[in-house]
């Protein structure tokens, strides 16, 4: 998605540890017009697949997920993150190691908002090692519902998440694929 790549080029900065900082339009300040287009792009790609709900993880996945829900006329659920959580039978939970924060969070989704015949689209801002998406897949598994695929705003293809998810049979659709952040430079995959 050219508009997204232009924003990354213009505002993205590279932090140590292969972290791309995009606080100017996605992770702190949010560009609603860009997010609206992101939502339309995901909606177009995943149209006609019988998806019933959009899932994401708080907080950075919420903006693109809500815009996707708007474009697809579907409800959006964001898994909540907790440092620790006593087991609660009303919730589905999974443990997720955070790539950027180097801590493990428990994510949870209330059973109240999950139907037996749900088919969910997973949305997130970044895909690195795949932990966040795998956590949501684990919850879908516990609930016995189907995952339609994963829509990712920015995938770092030099990290293993995207390939690992594809190996598990999950379709990953990324709007920008970053193949390297070496020397502080953002390089995109040529097939982007
Ligand atoms: P994963 O679970 O795939 O290892 O990492 C995905 C999560 O970590 C995303 O939800 C995102 O919040 C965060 N993340 C991973 N890599 C980056 C990055 O390069 N930049 C930013 N801003 N967040 C990242």
C-alpha cells in the first residue's frame, strides 16, 4: 500500500533491536485518514469469506481493527492485556510475549462476545515473531472457532512470524513488508 509506505518513509524511525517507530501515525498519534484506507484495504482483501468479527490486541491494533470493522460492517473485539490475571471462567486467555517490551502479558477475551459459529479476522499493527497473532489463535482454538486470516499493517519479513503463521496454514496479508531495518534504513520487499 503505497500511501502507507510513503508515511513510513517520511516519519518512521529505527530504534535499536530492529524496532520501527511509527508514533507519528499509528502507535501514538493516529492518522485517521490513513487508518480508514487501511481498513478499506483489509475489507477488500478479506471480502466474501464469511467473517463475523474482527479481533485485535490492545492498544495499537485498535485503530486499524476498528476501521476494518467499519468497512466490513462487523463488530471489533480487542483482547485486553494484563500483567497477570487470576483465572476467570468467563474469559478465554493466552500468554503473549511482547517483542518490544520484553515482558509476557496475559491477553483475554470475554466469552460473552464469542459465538460458536464465529469466524474471526485477526488484525494487528505489526508482525514480528508472531506472538500476538498466535495468542489470538490460541484463544480461537479454545473457543473452537475458525480464524479467517491475519491482516497486518506492517510485517517485518526478516523476523520469523509471517512464515511461521503461513506454515500453520494461516493466511497473512500485509500492507507493508519491511525486509530490513539495517543501518537505520527502512527497506521494503520488492513484491510489496
Ligand atoms: P510479535 O508478537 O509478532 O512478535 O510482535 C507484534 C507486536 O509487537 C505488535 O502488536 C506490536 O505492538 C509490537 N511490535 C513488534 N515489532 C514492532 C516494531 O518494529 N515497531 C513497533 N512500533 N511495534 C512492534
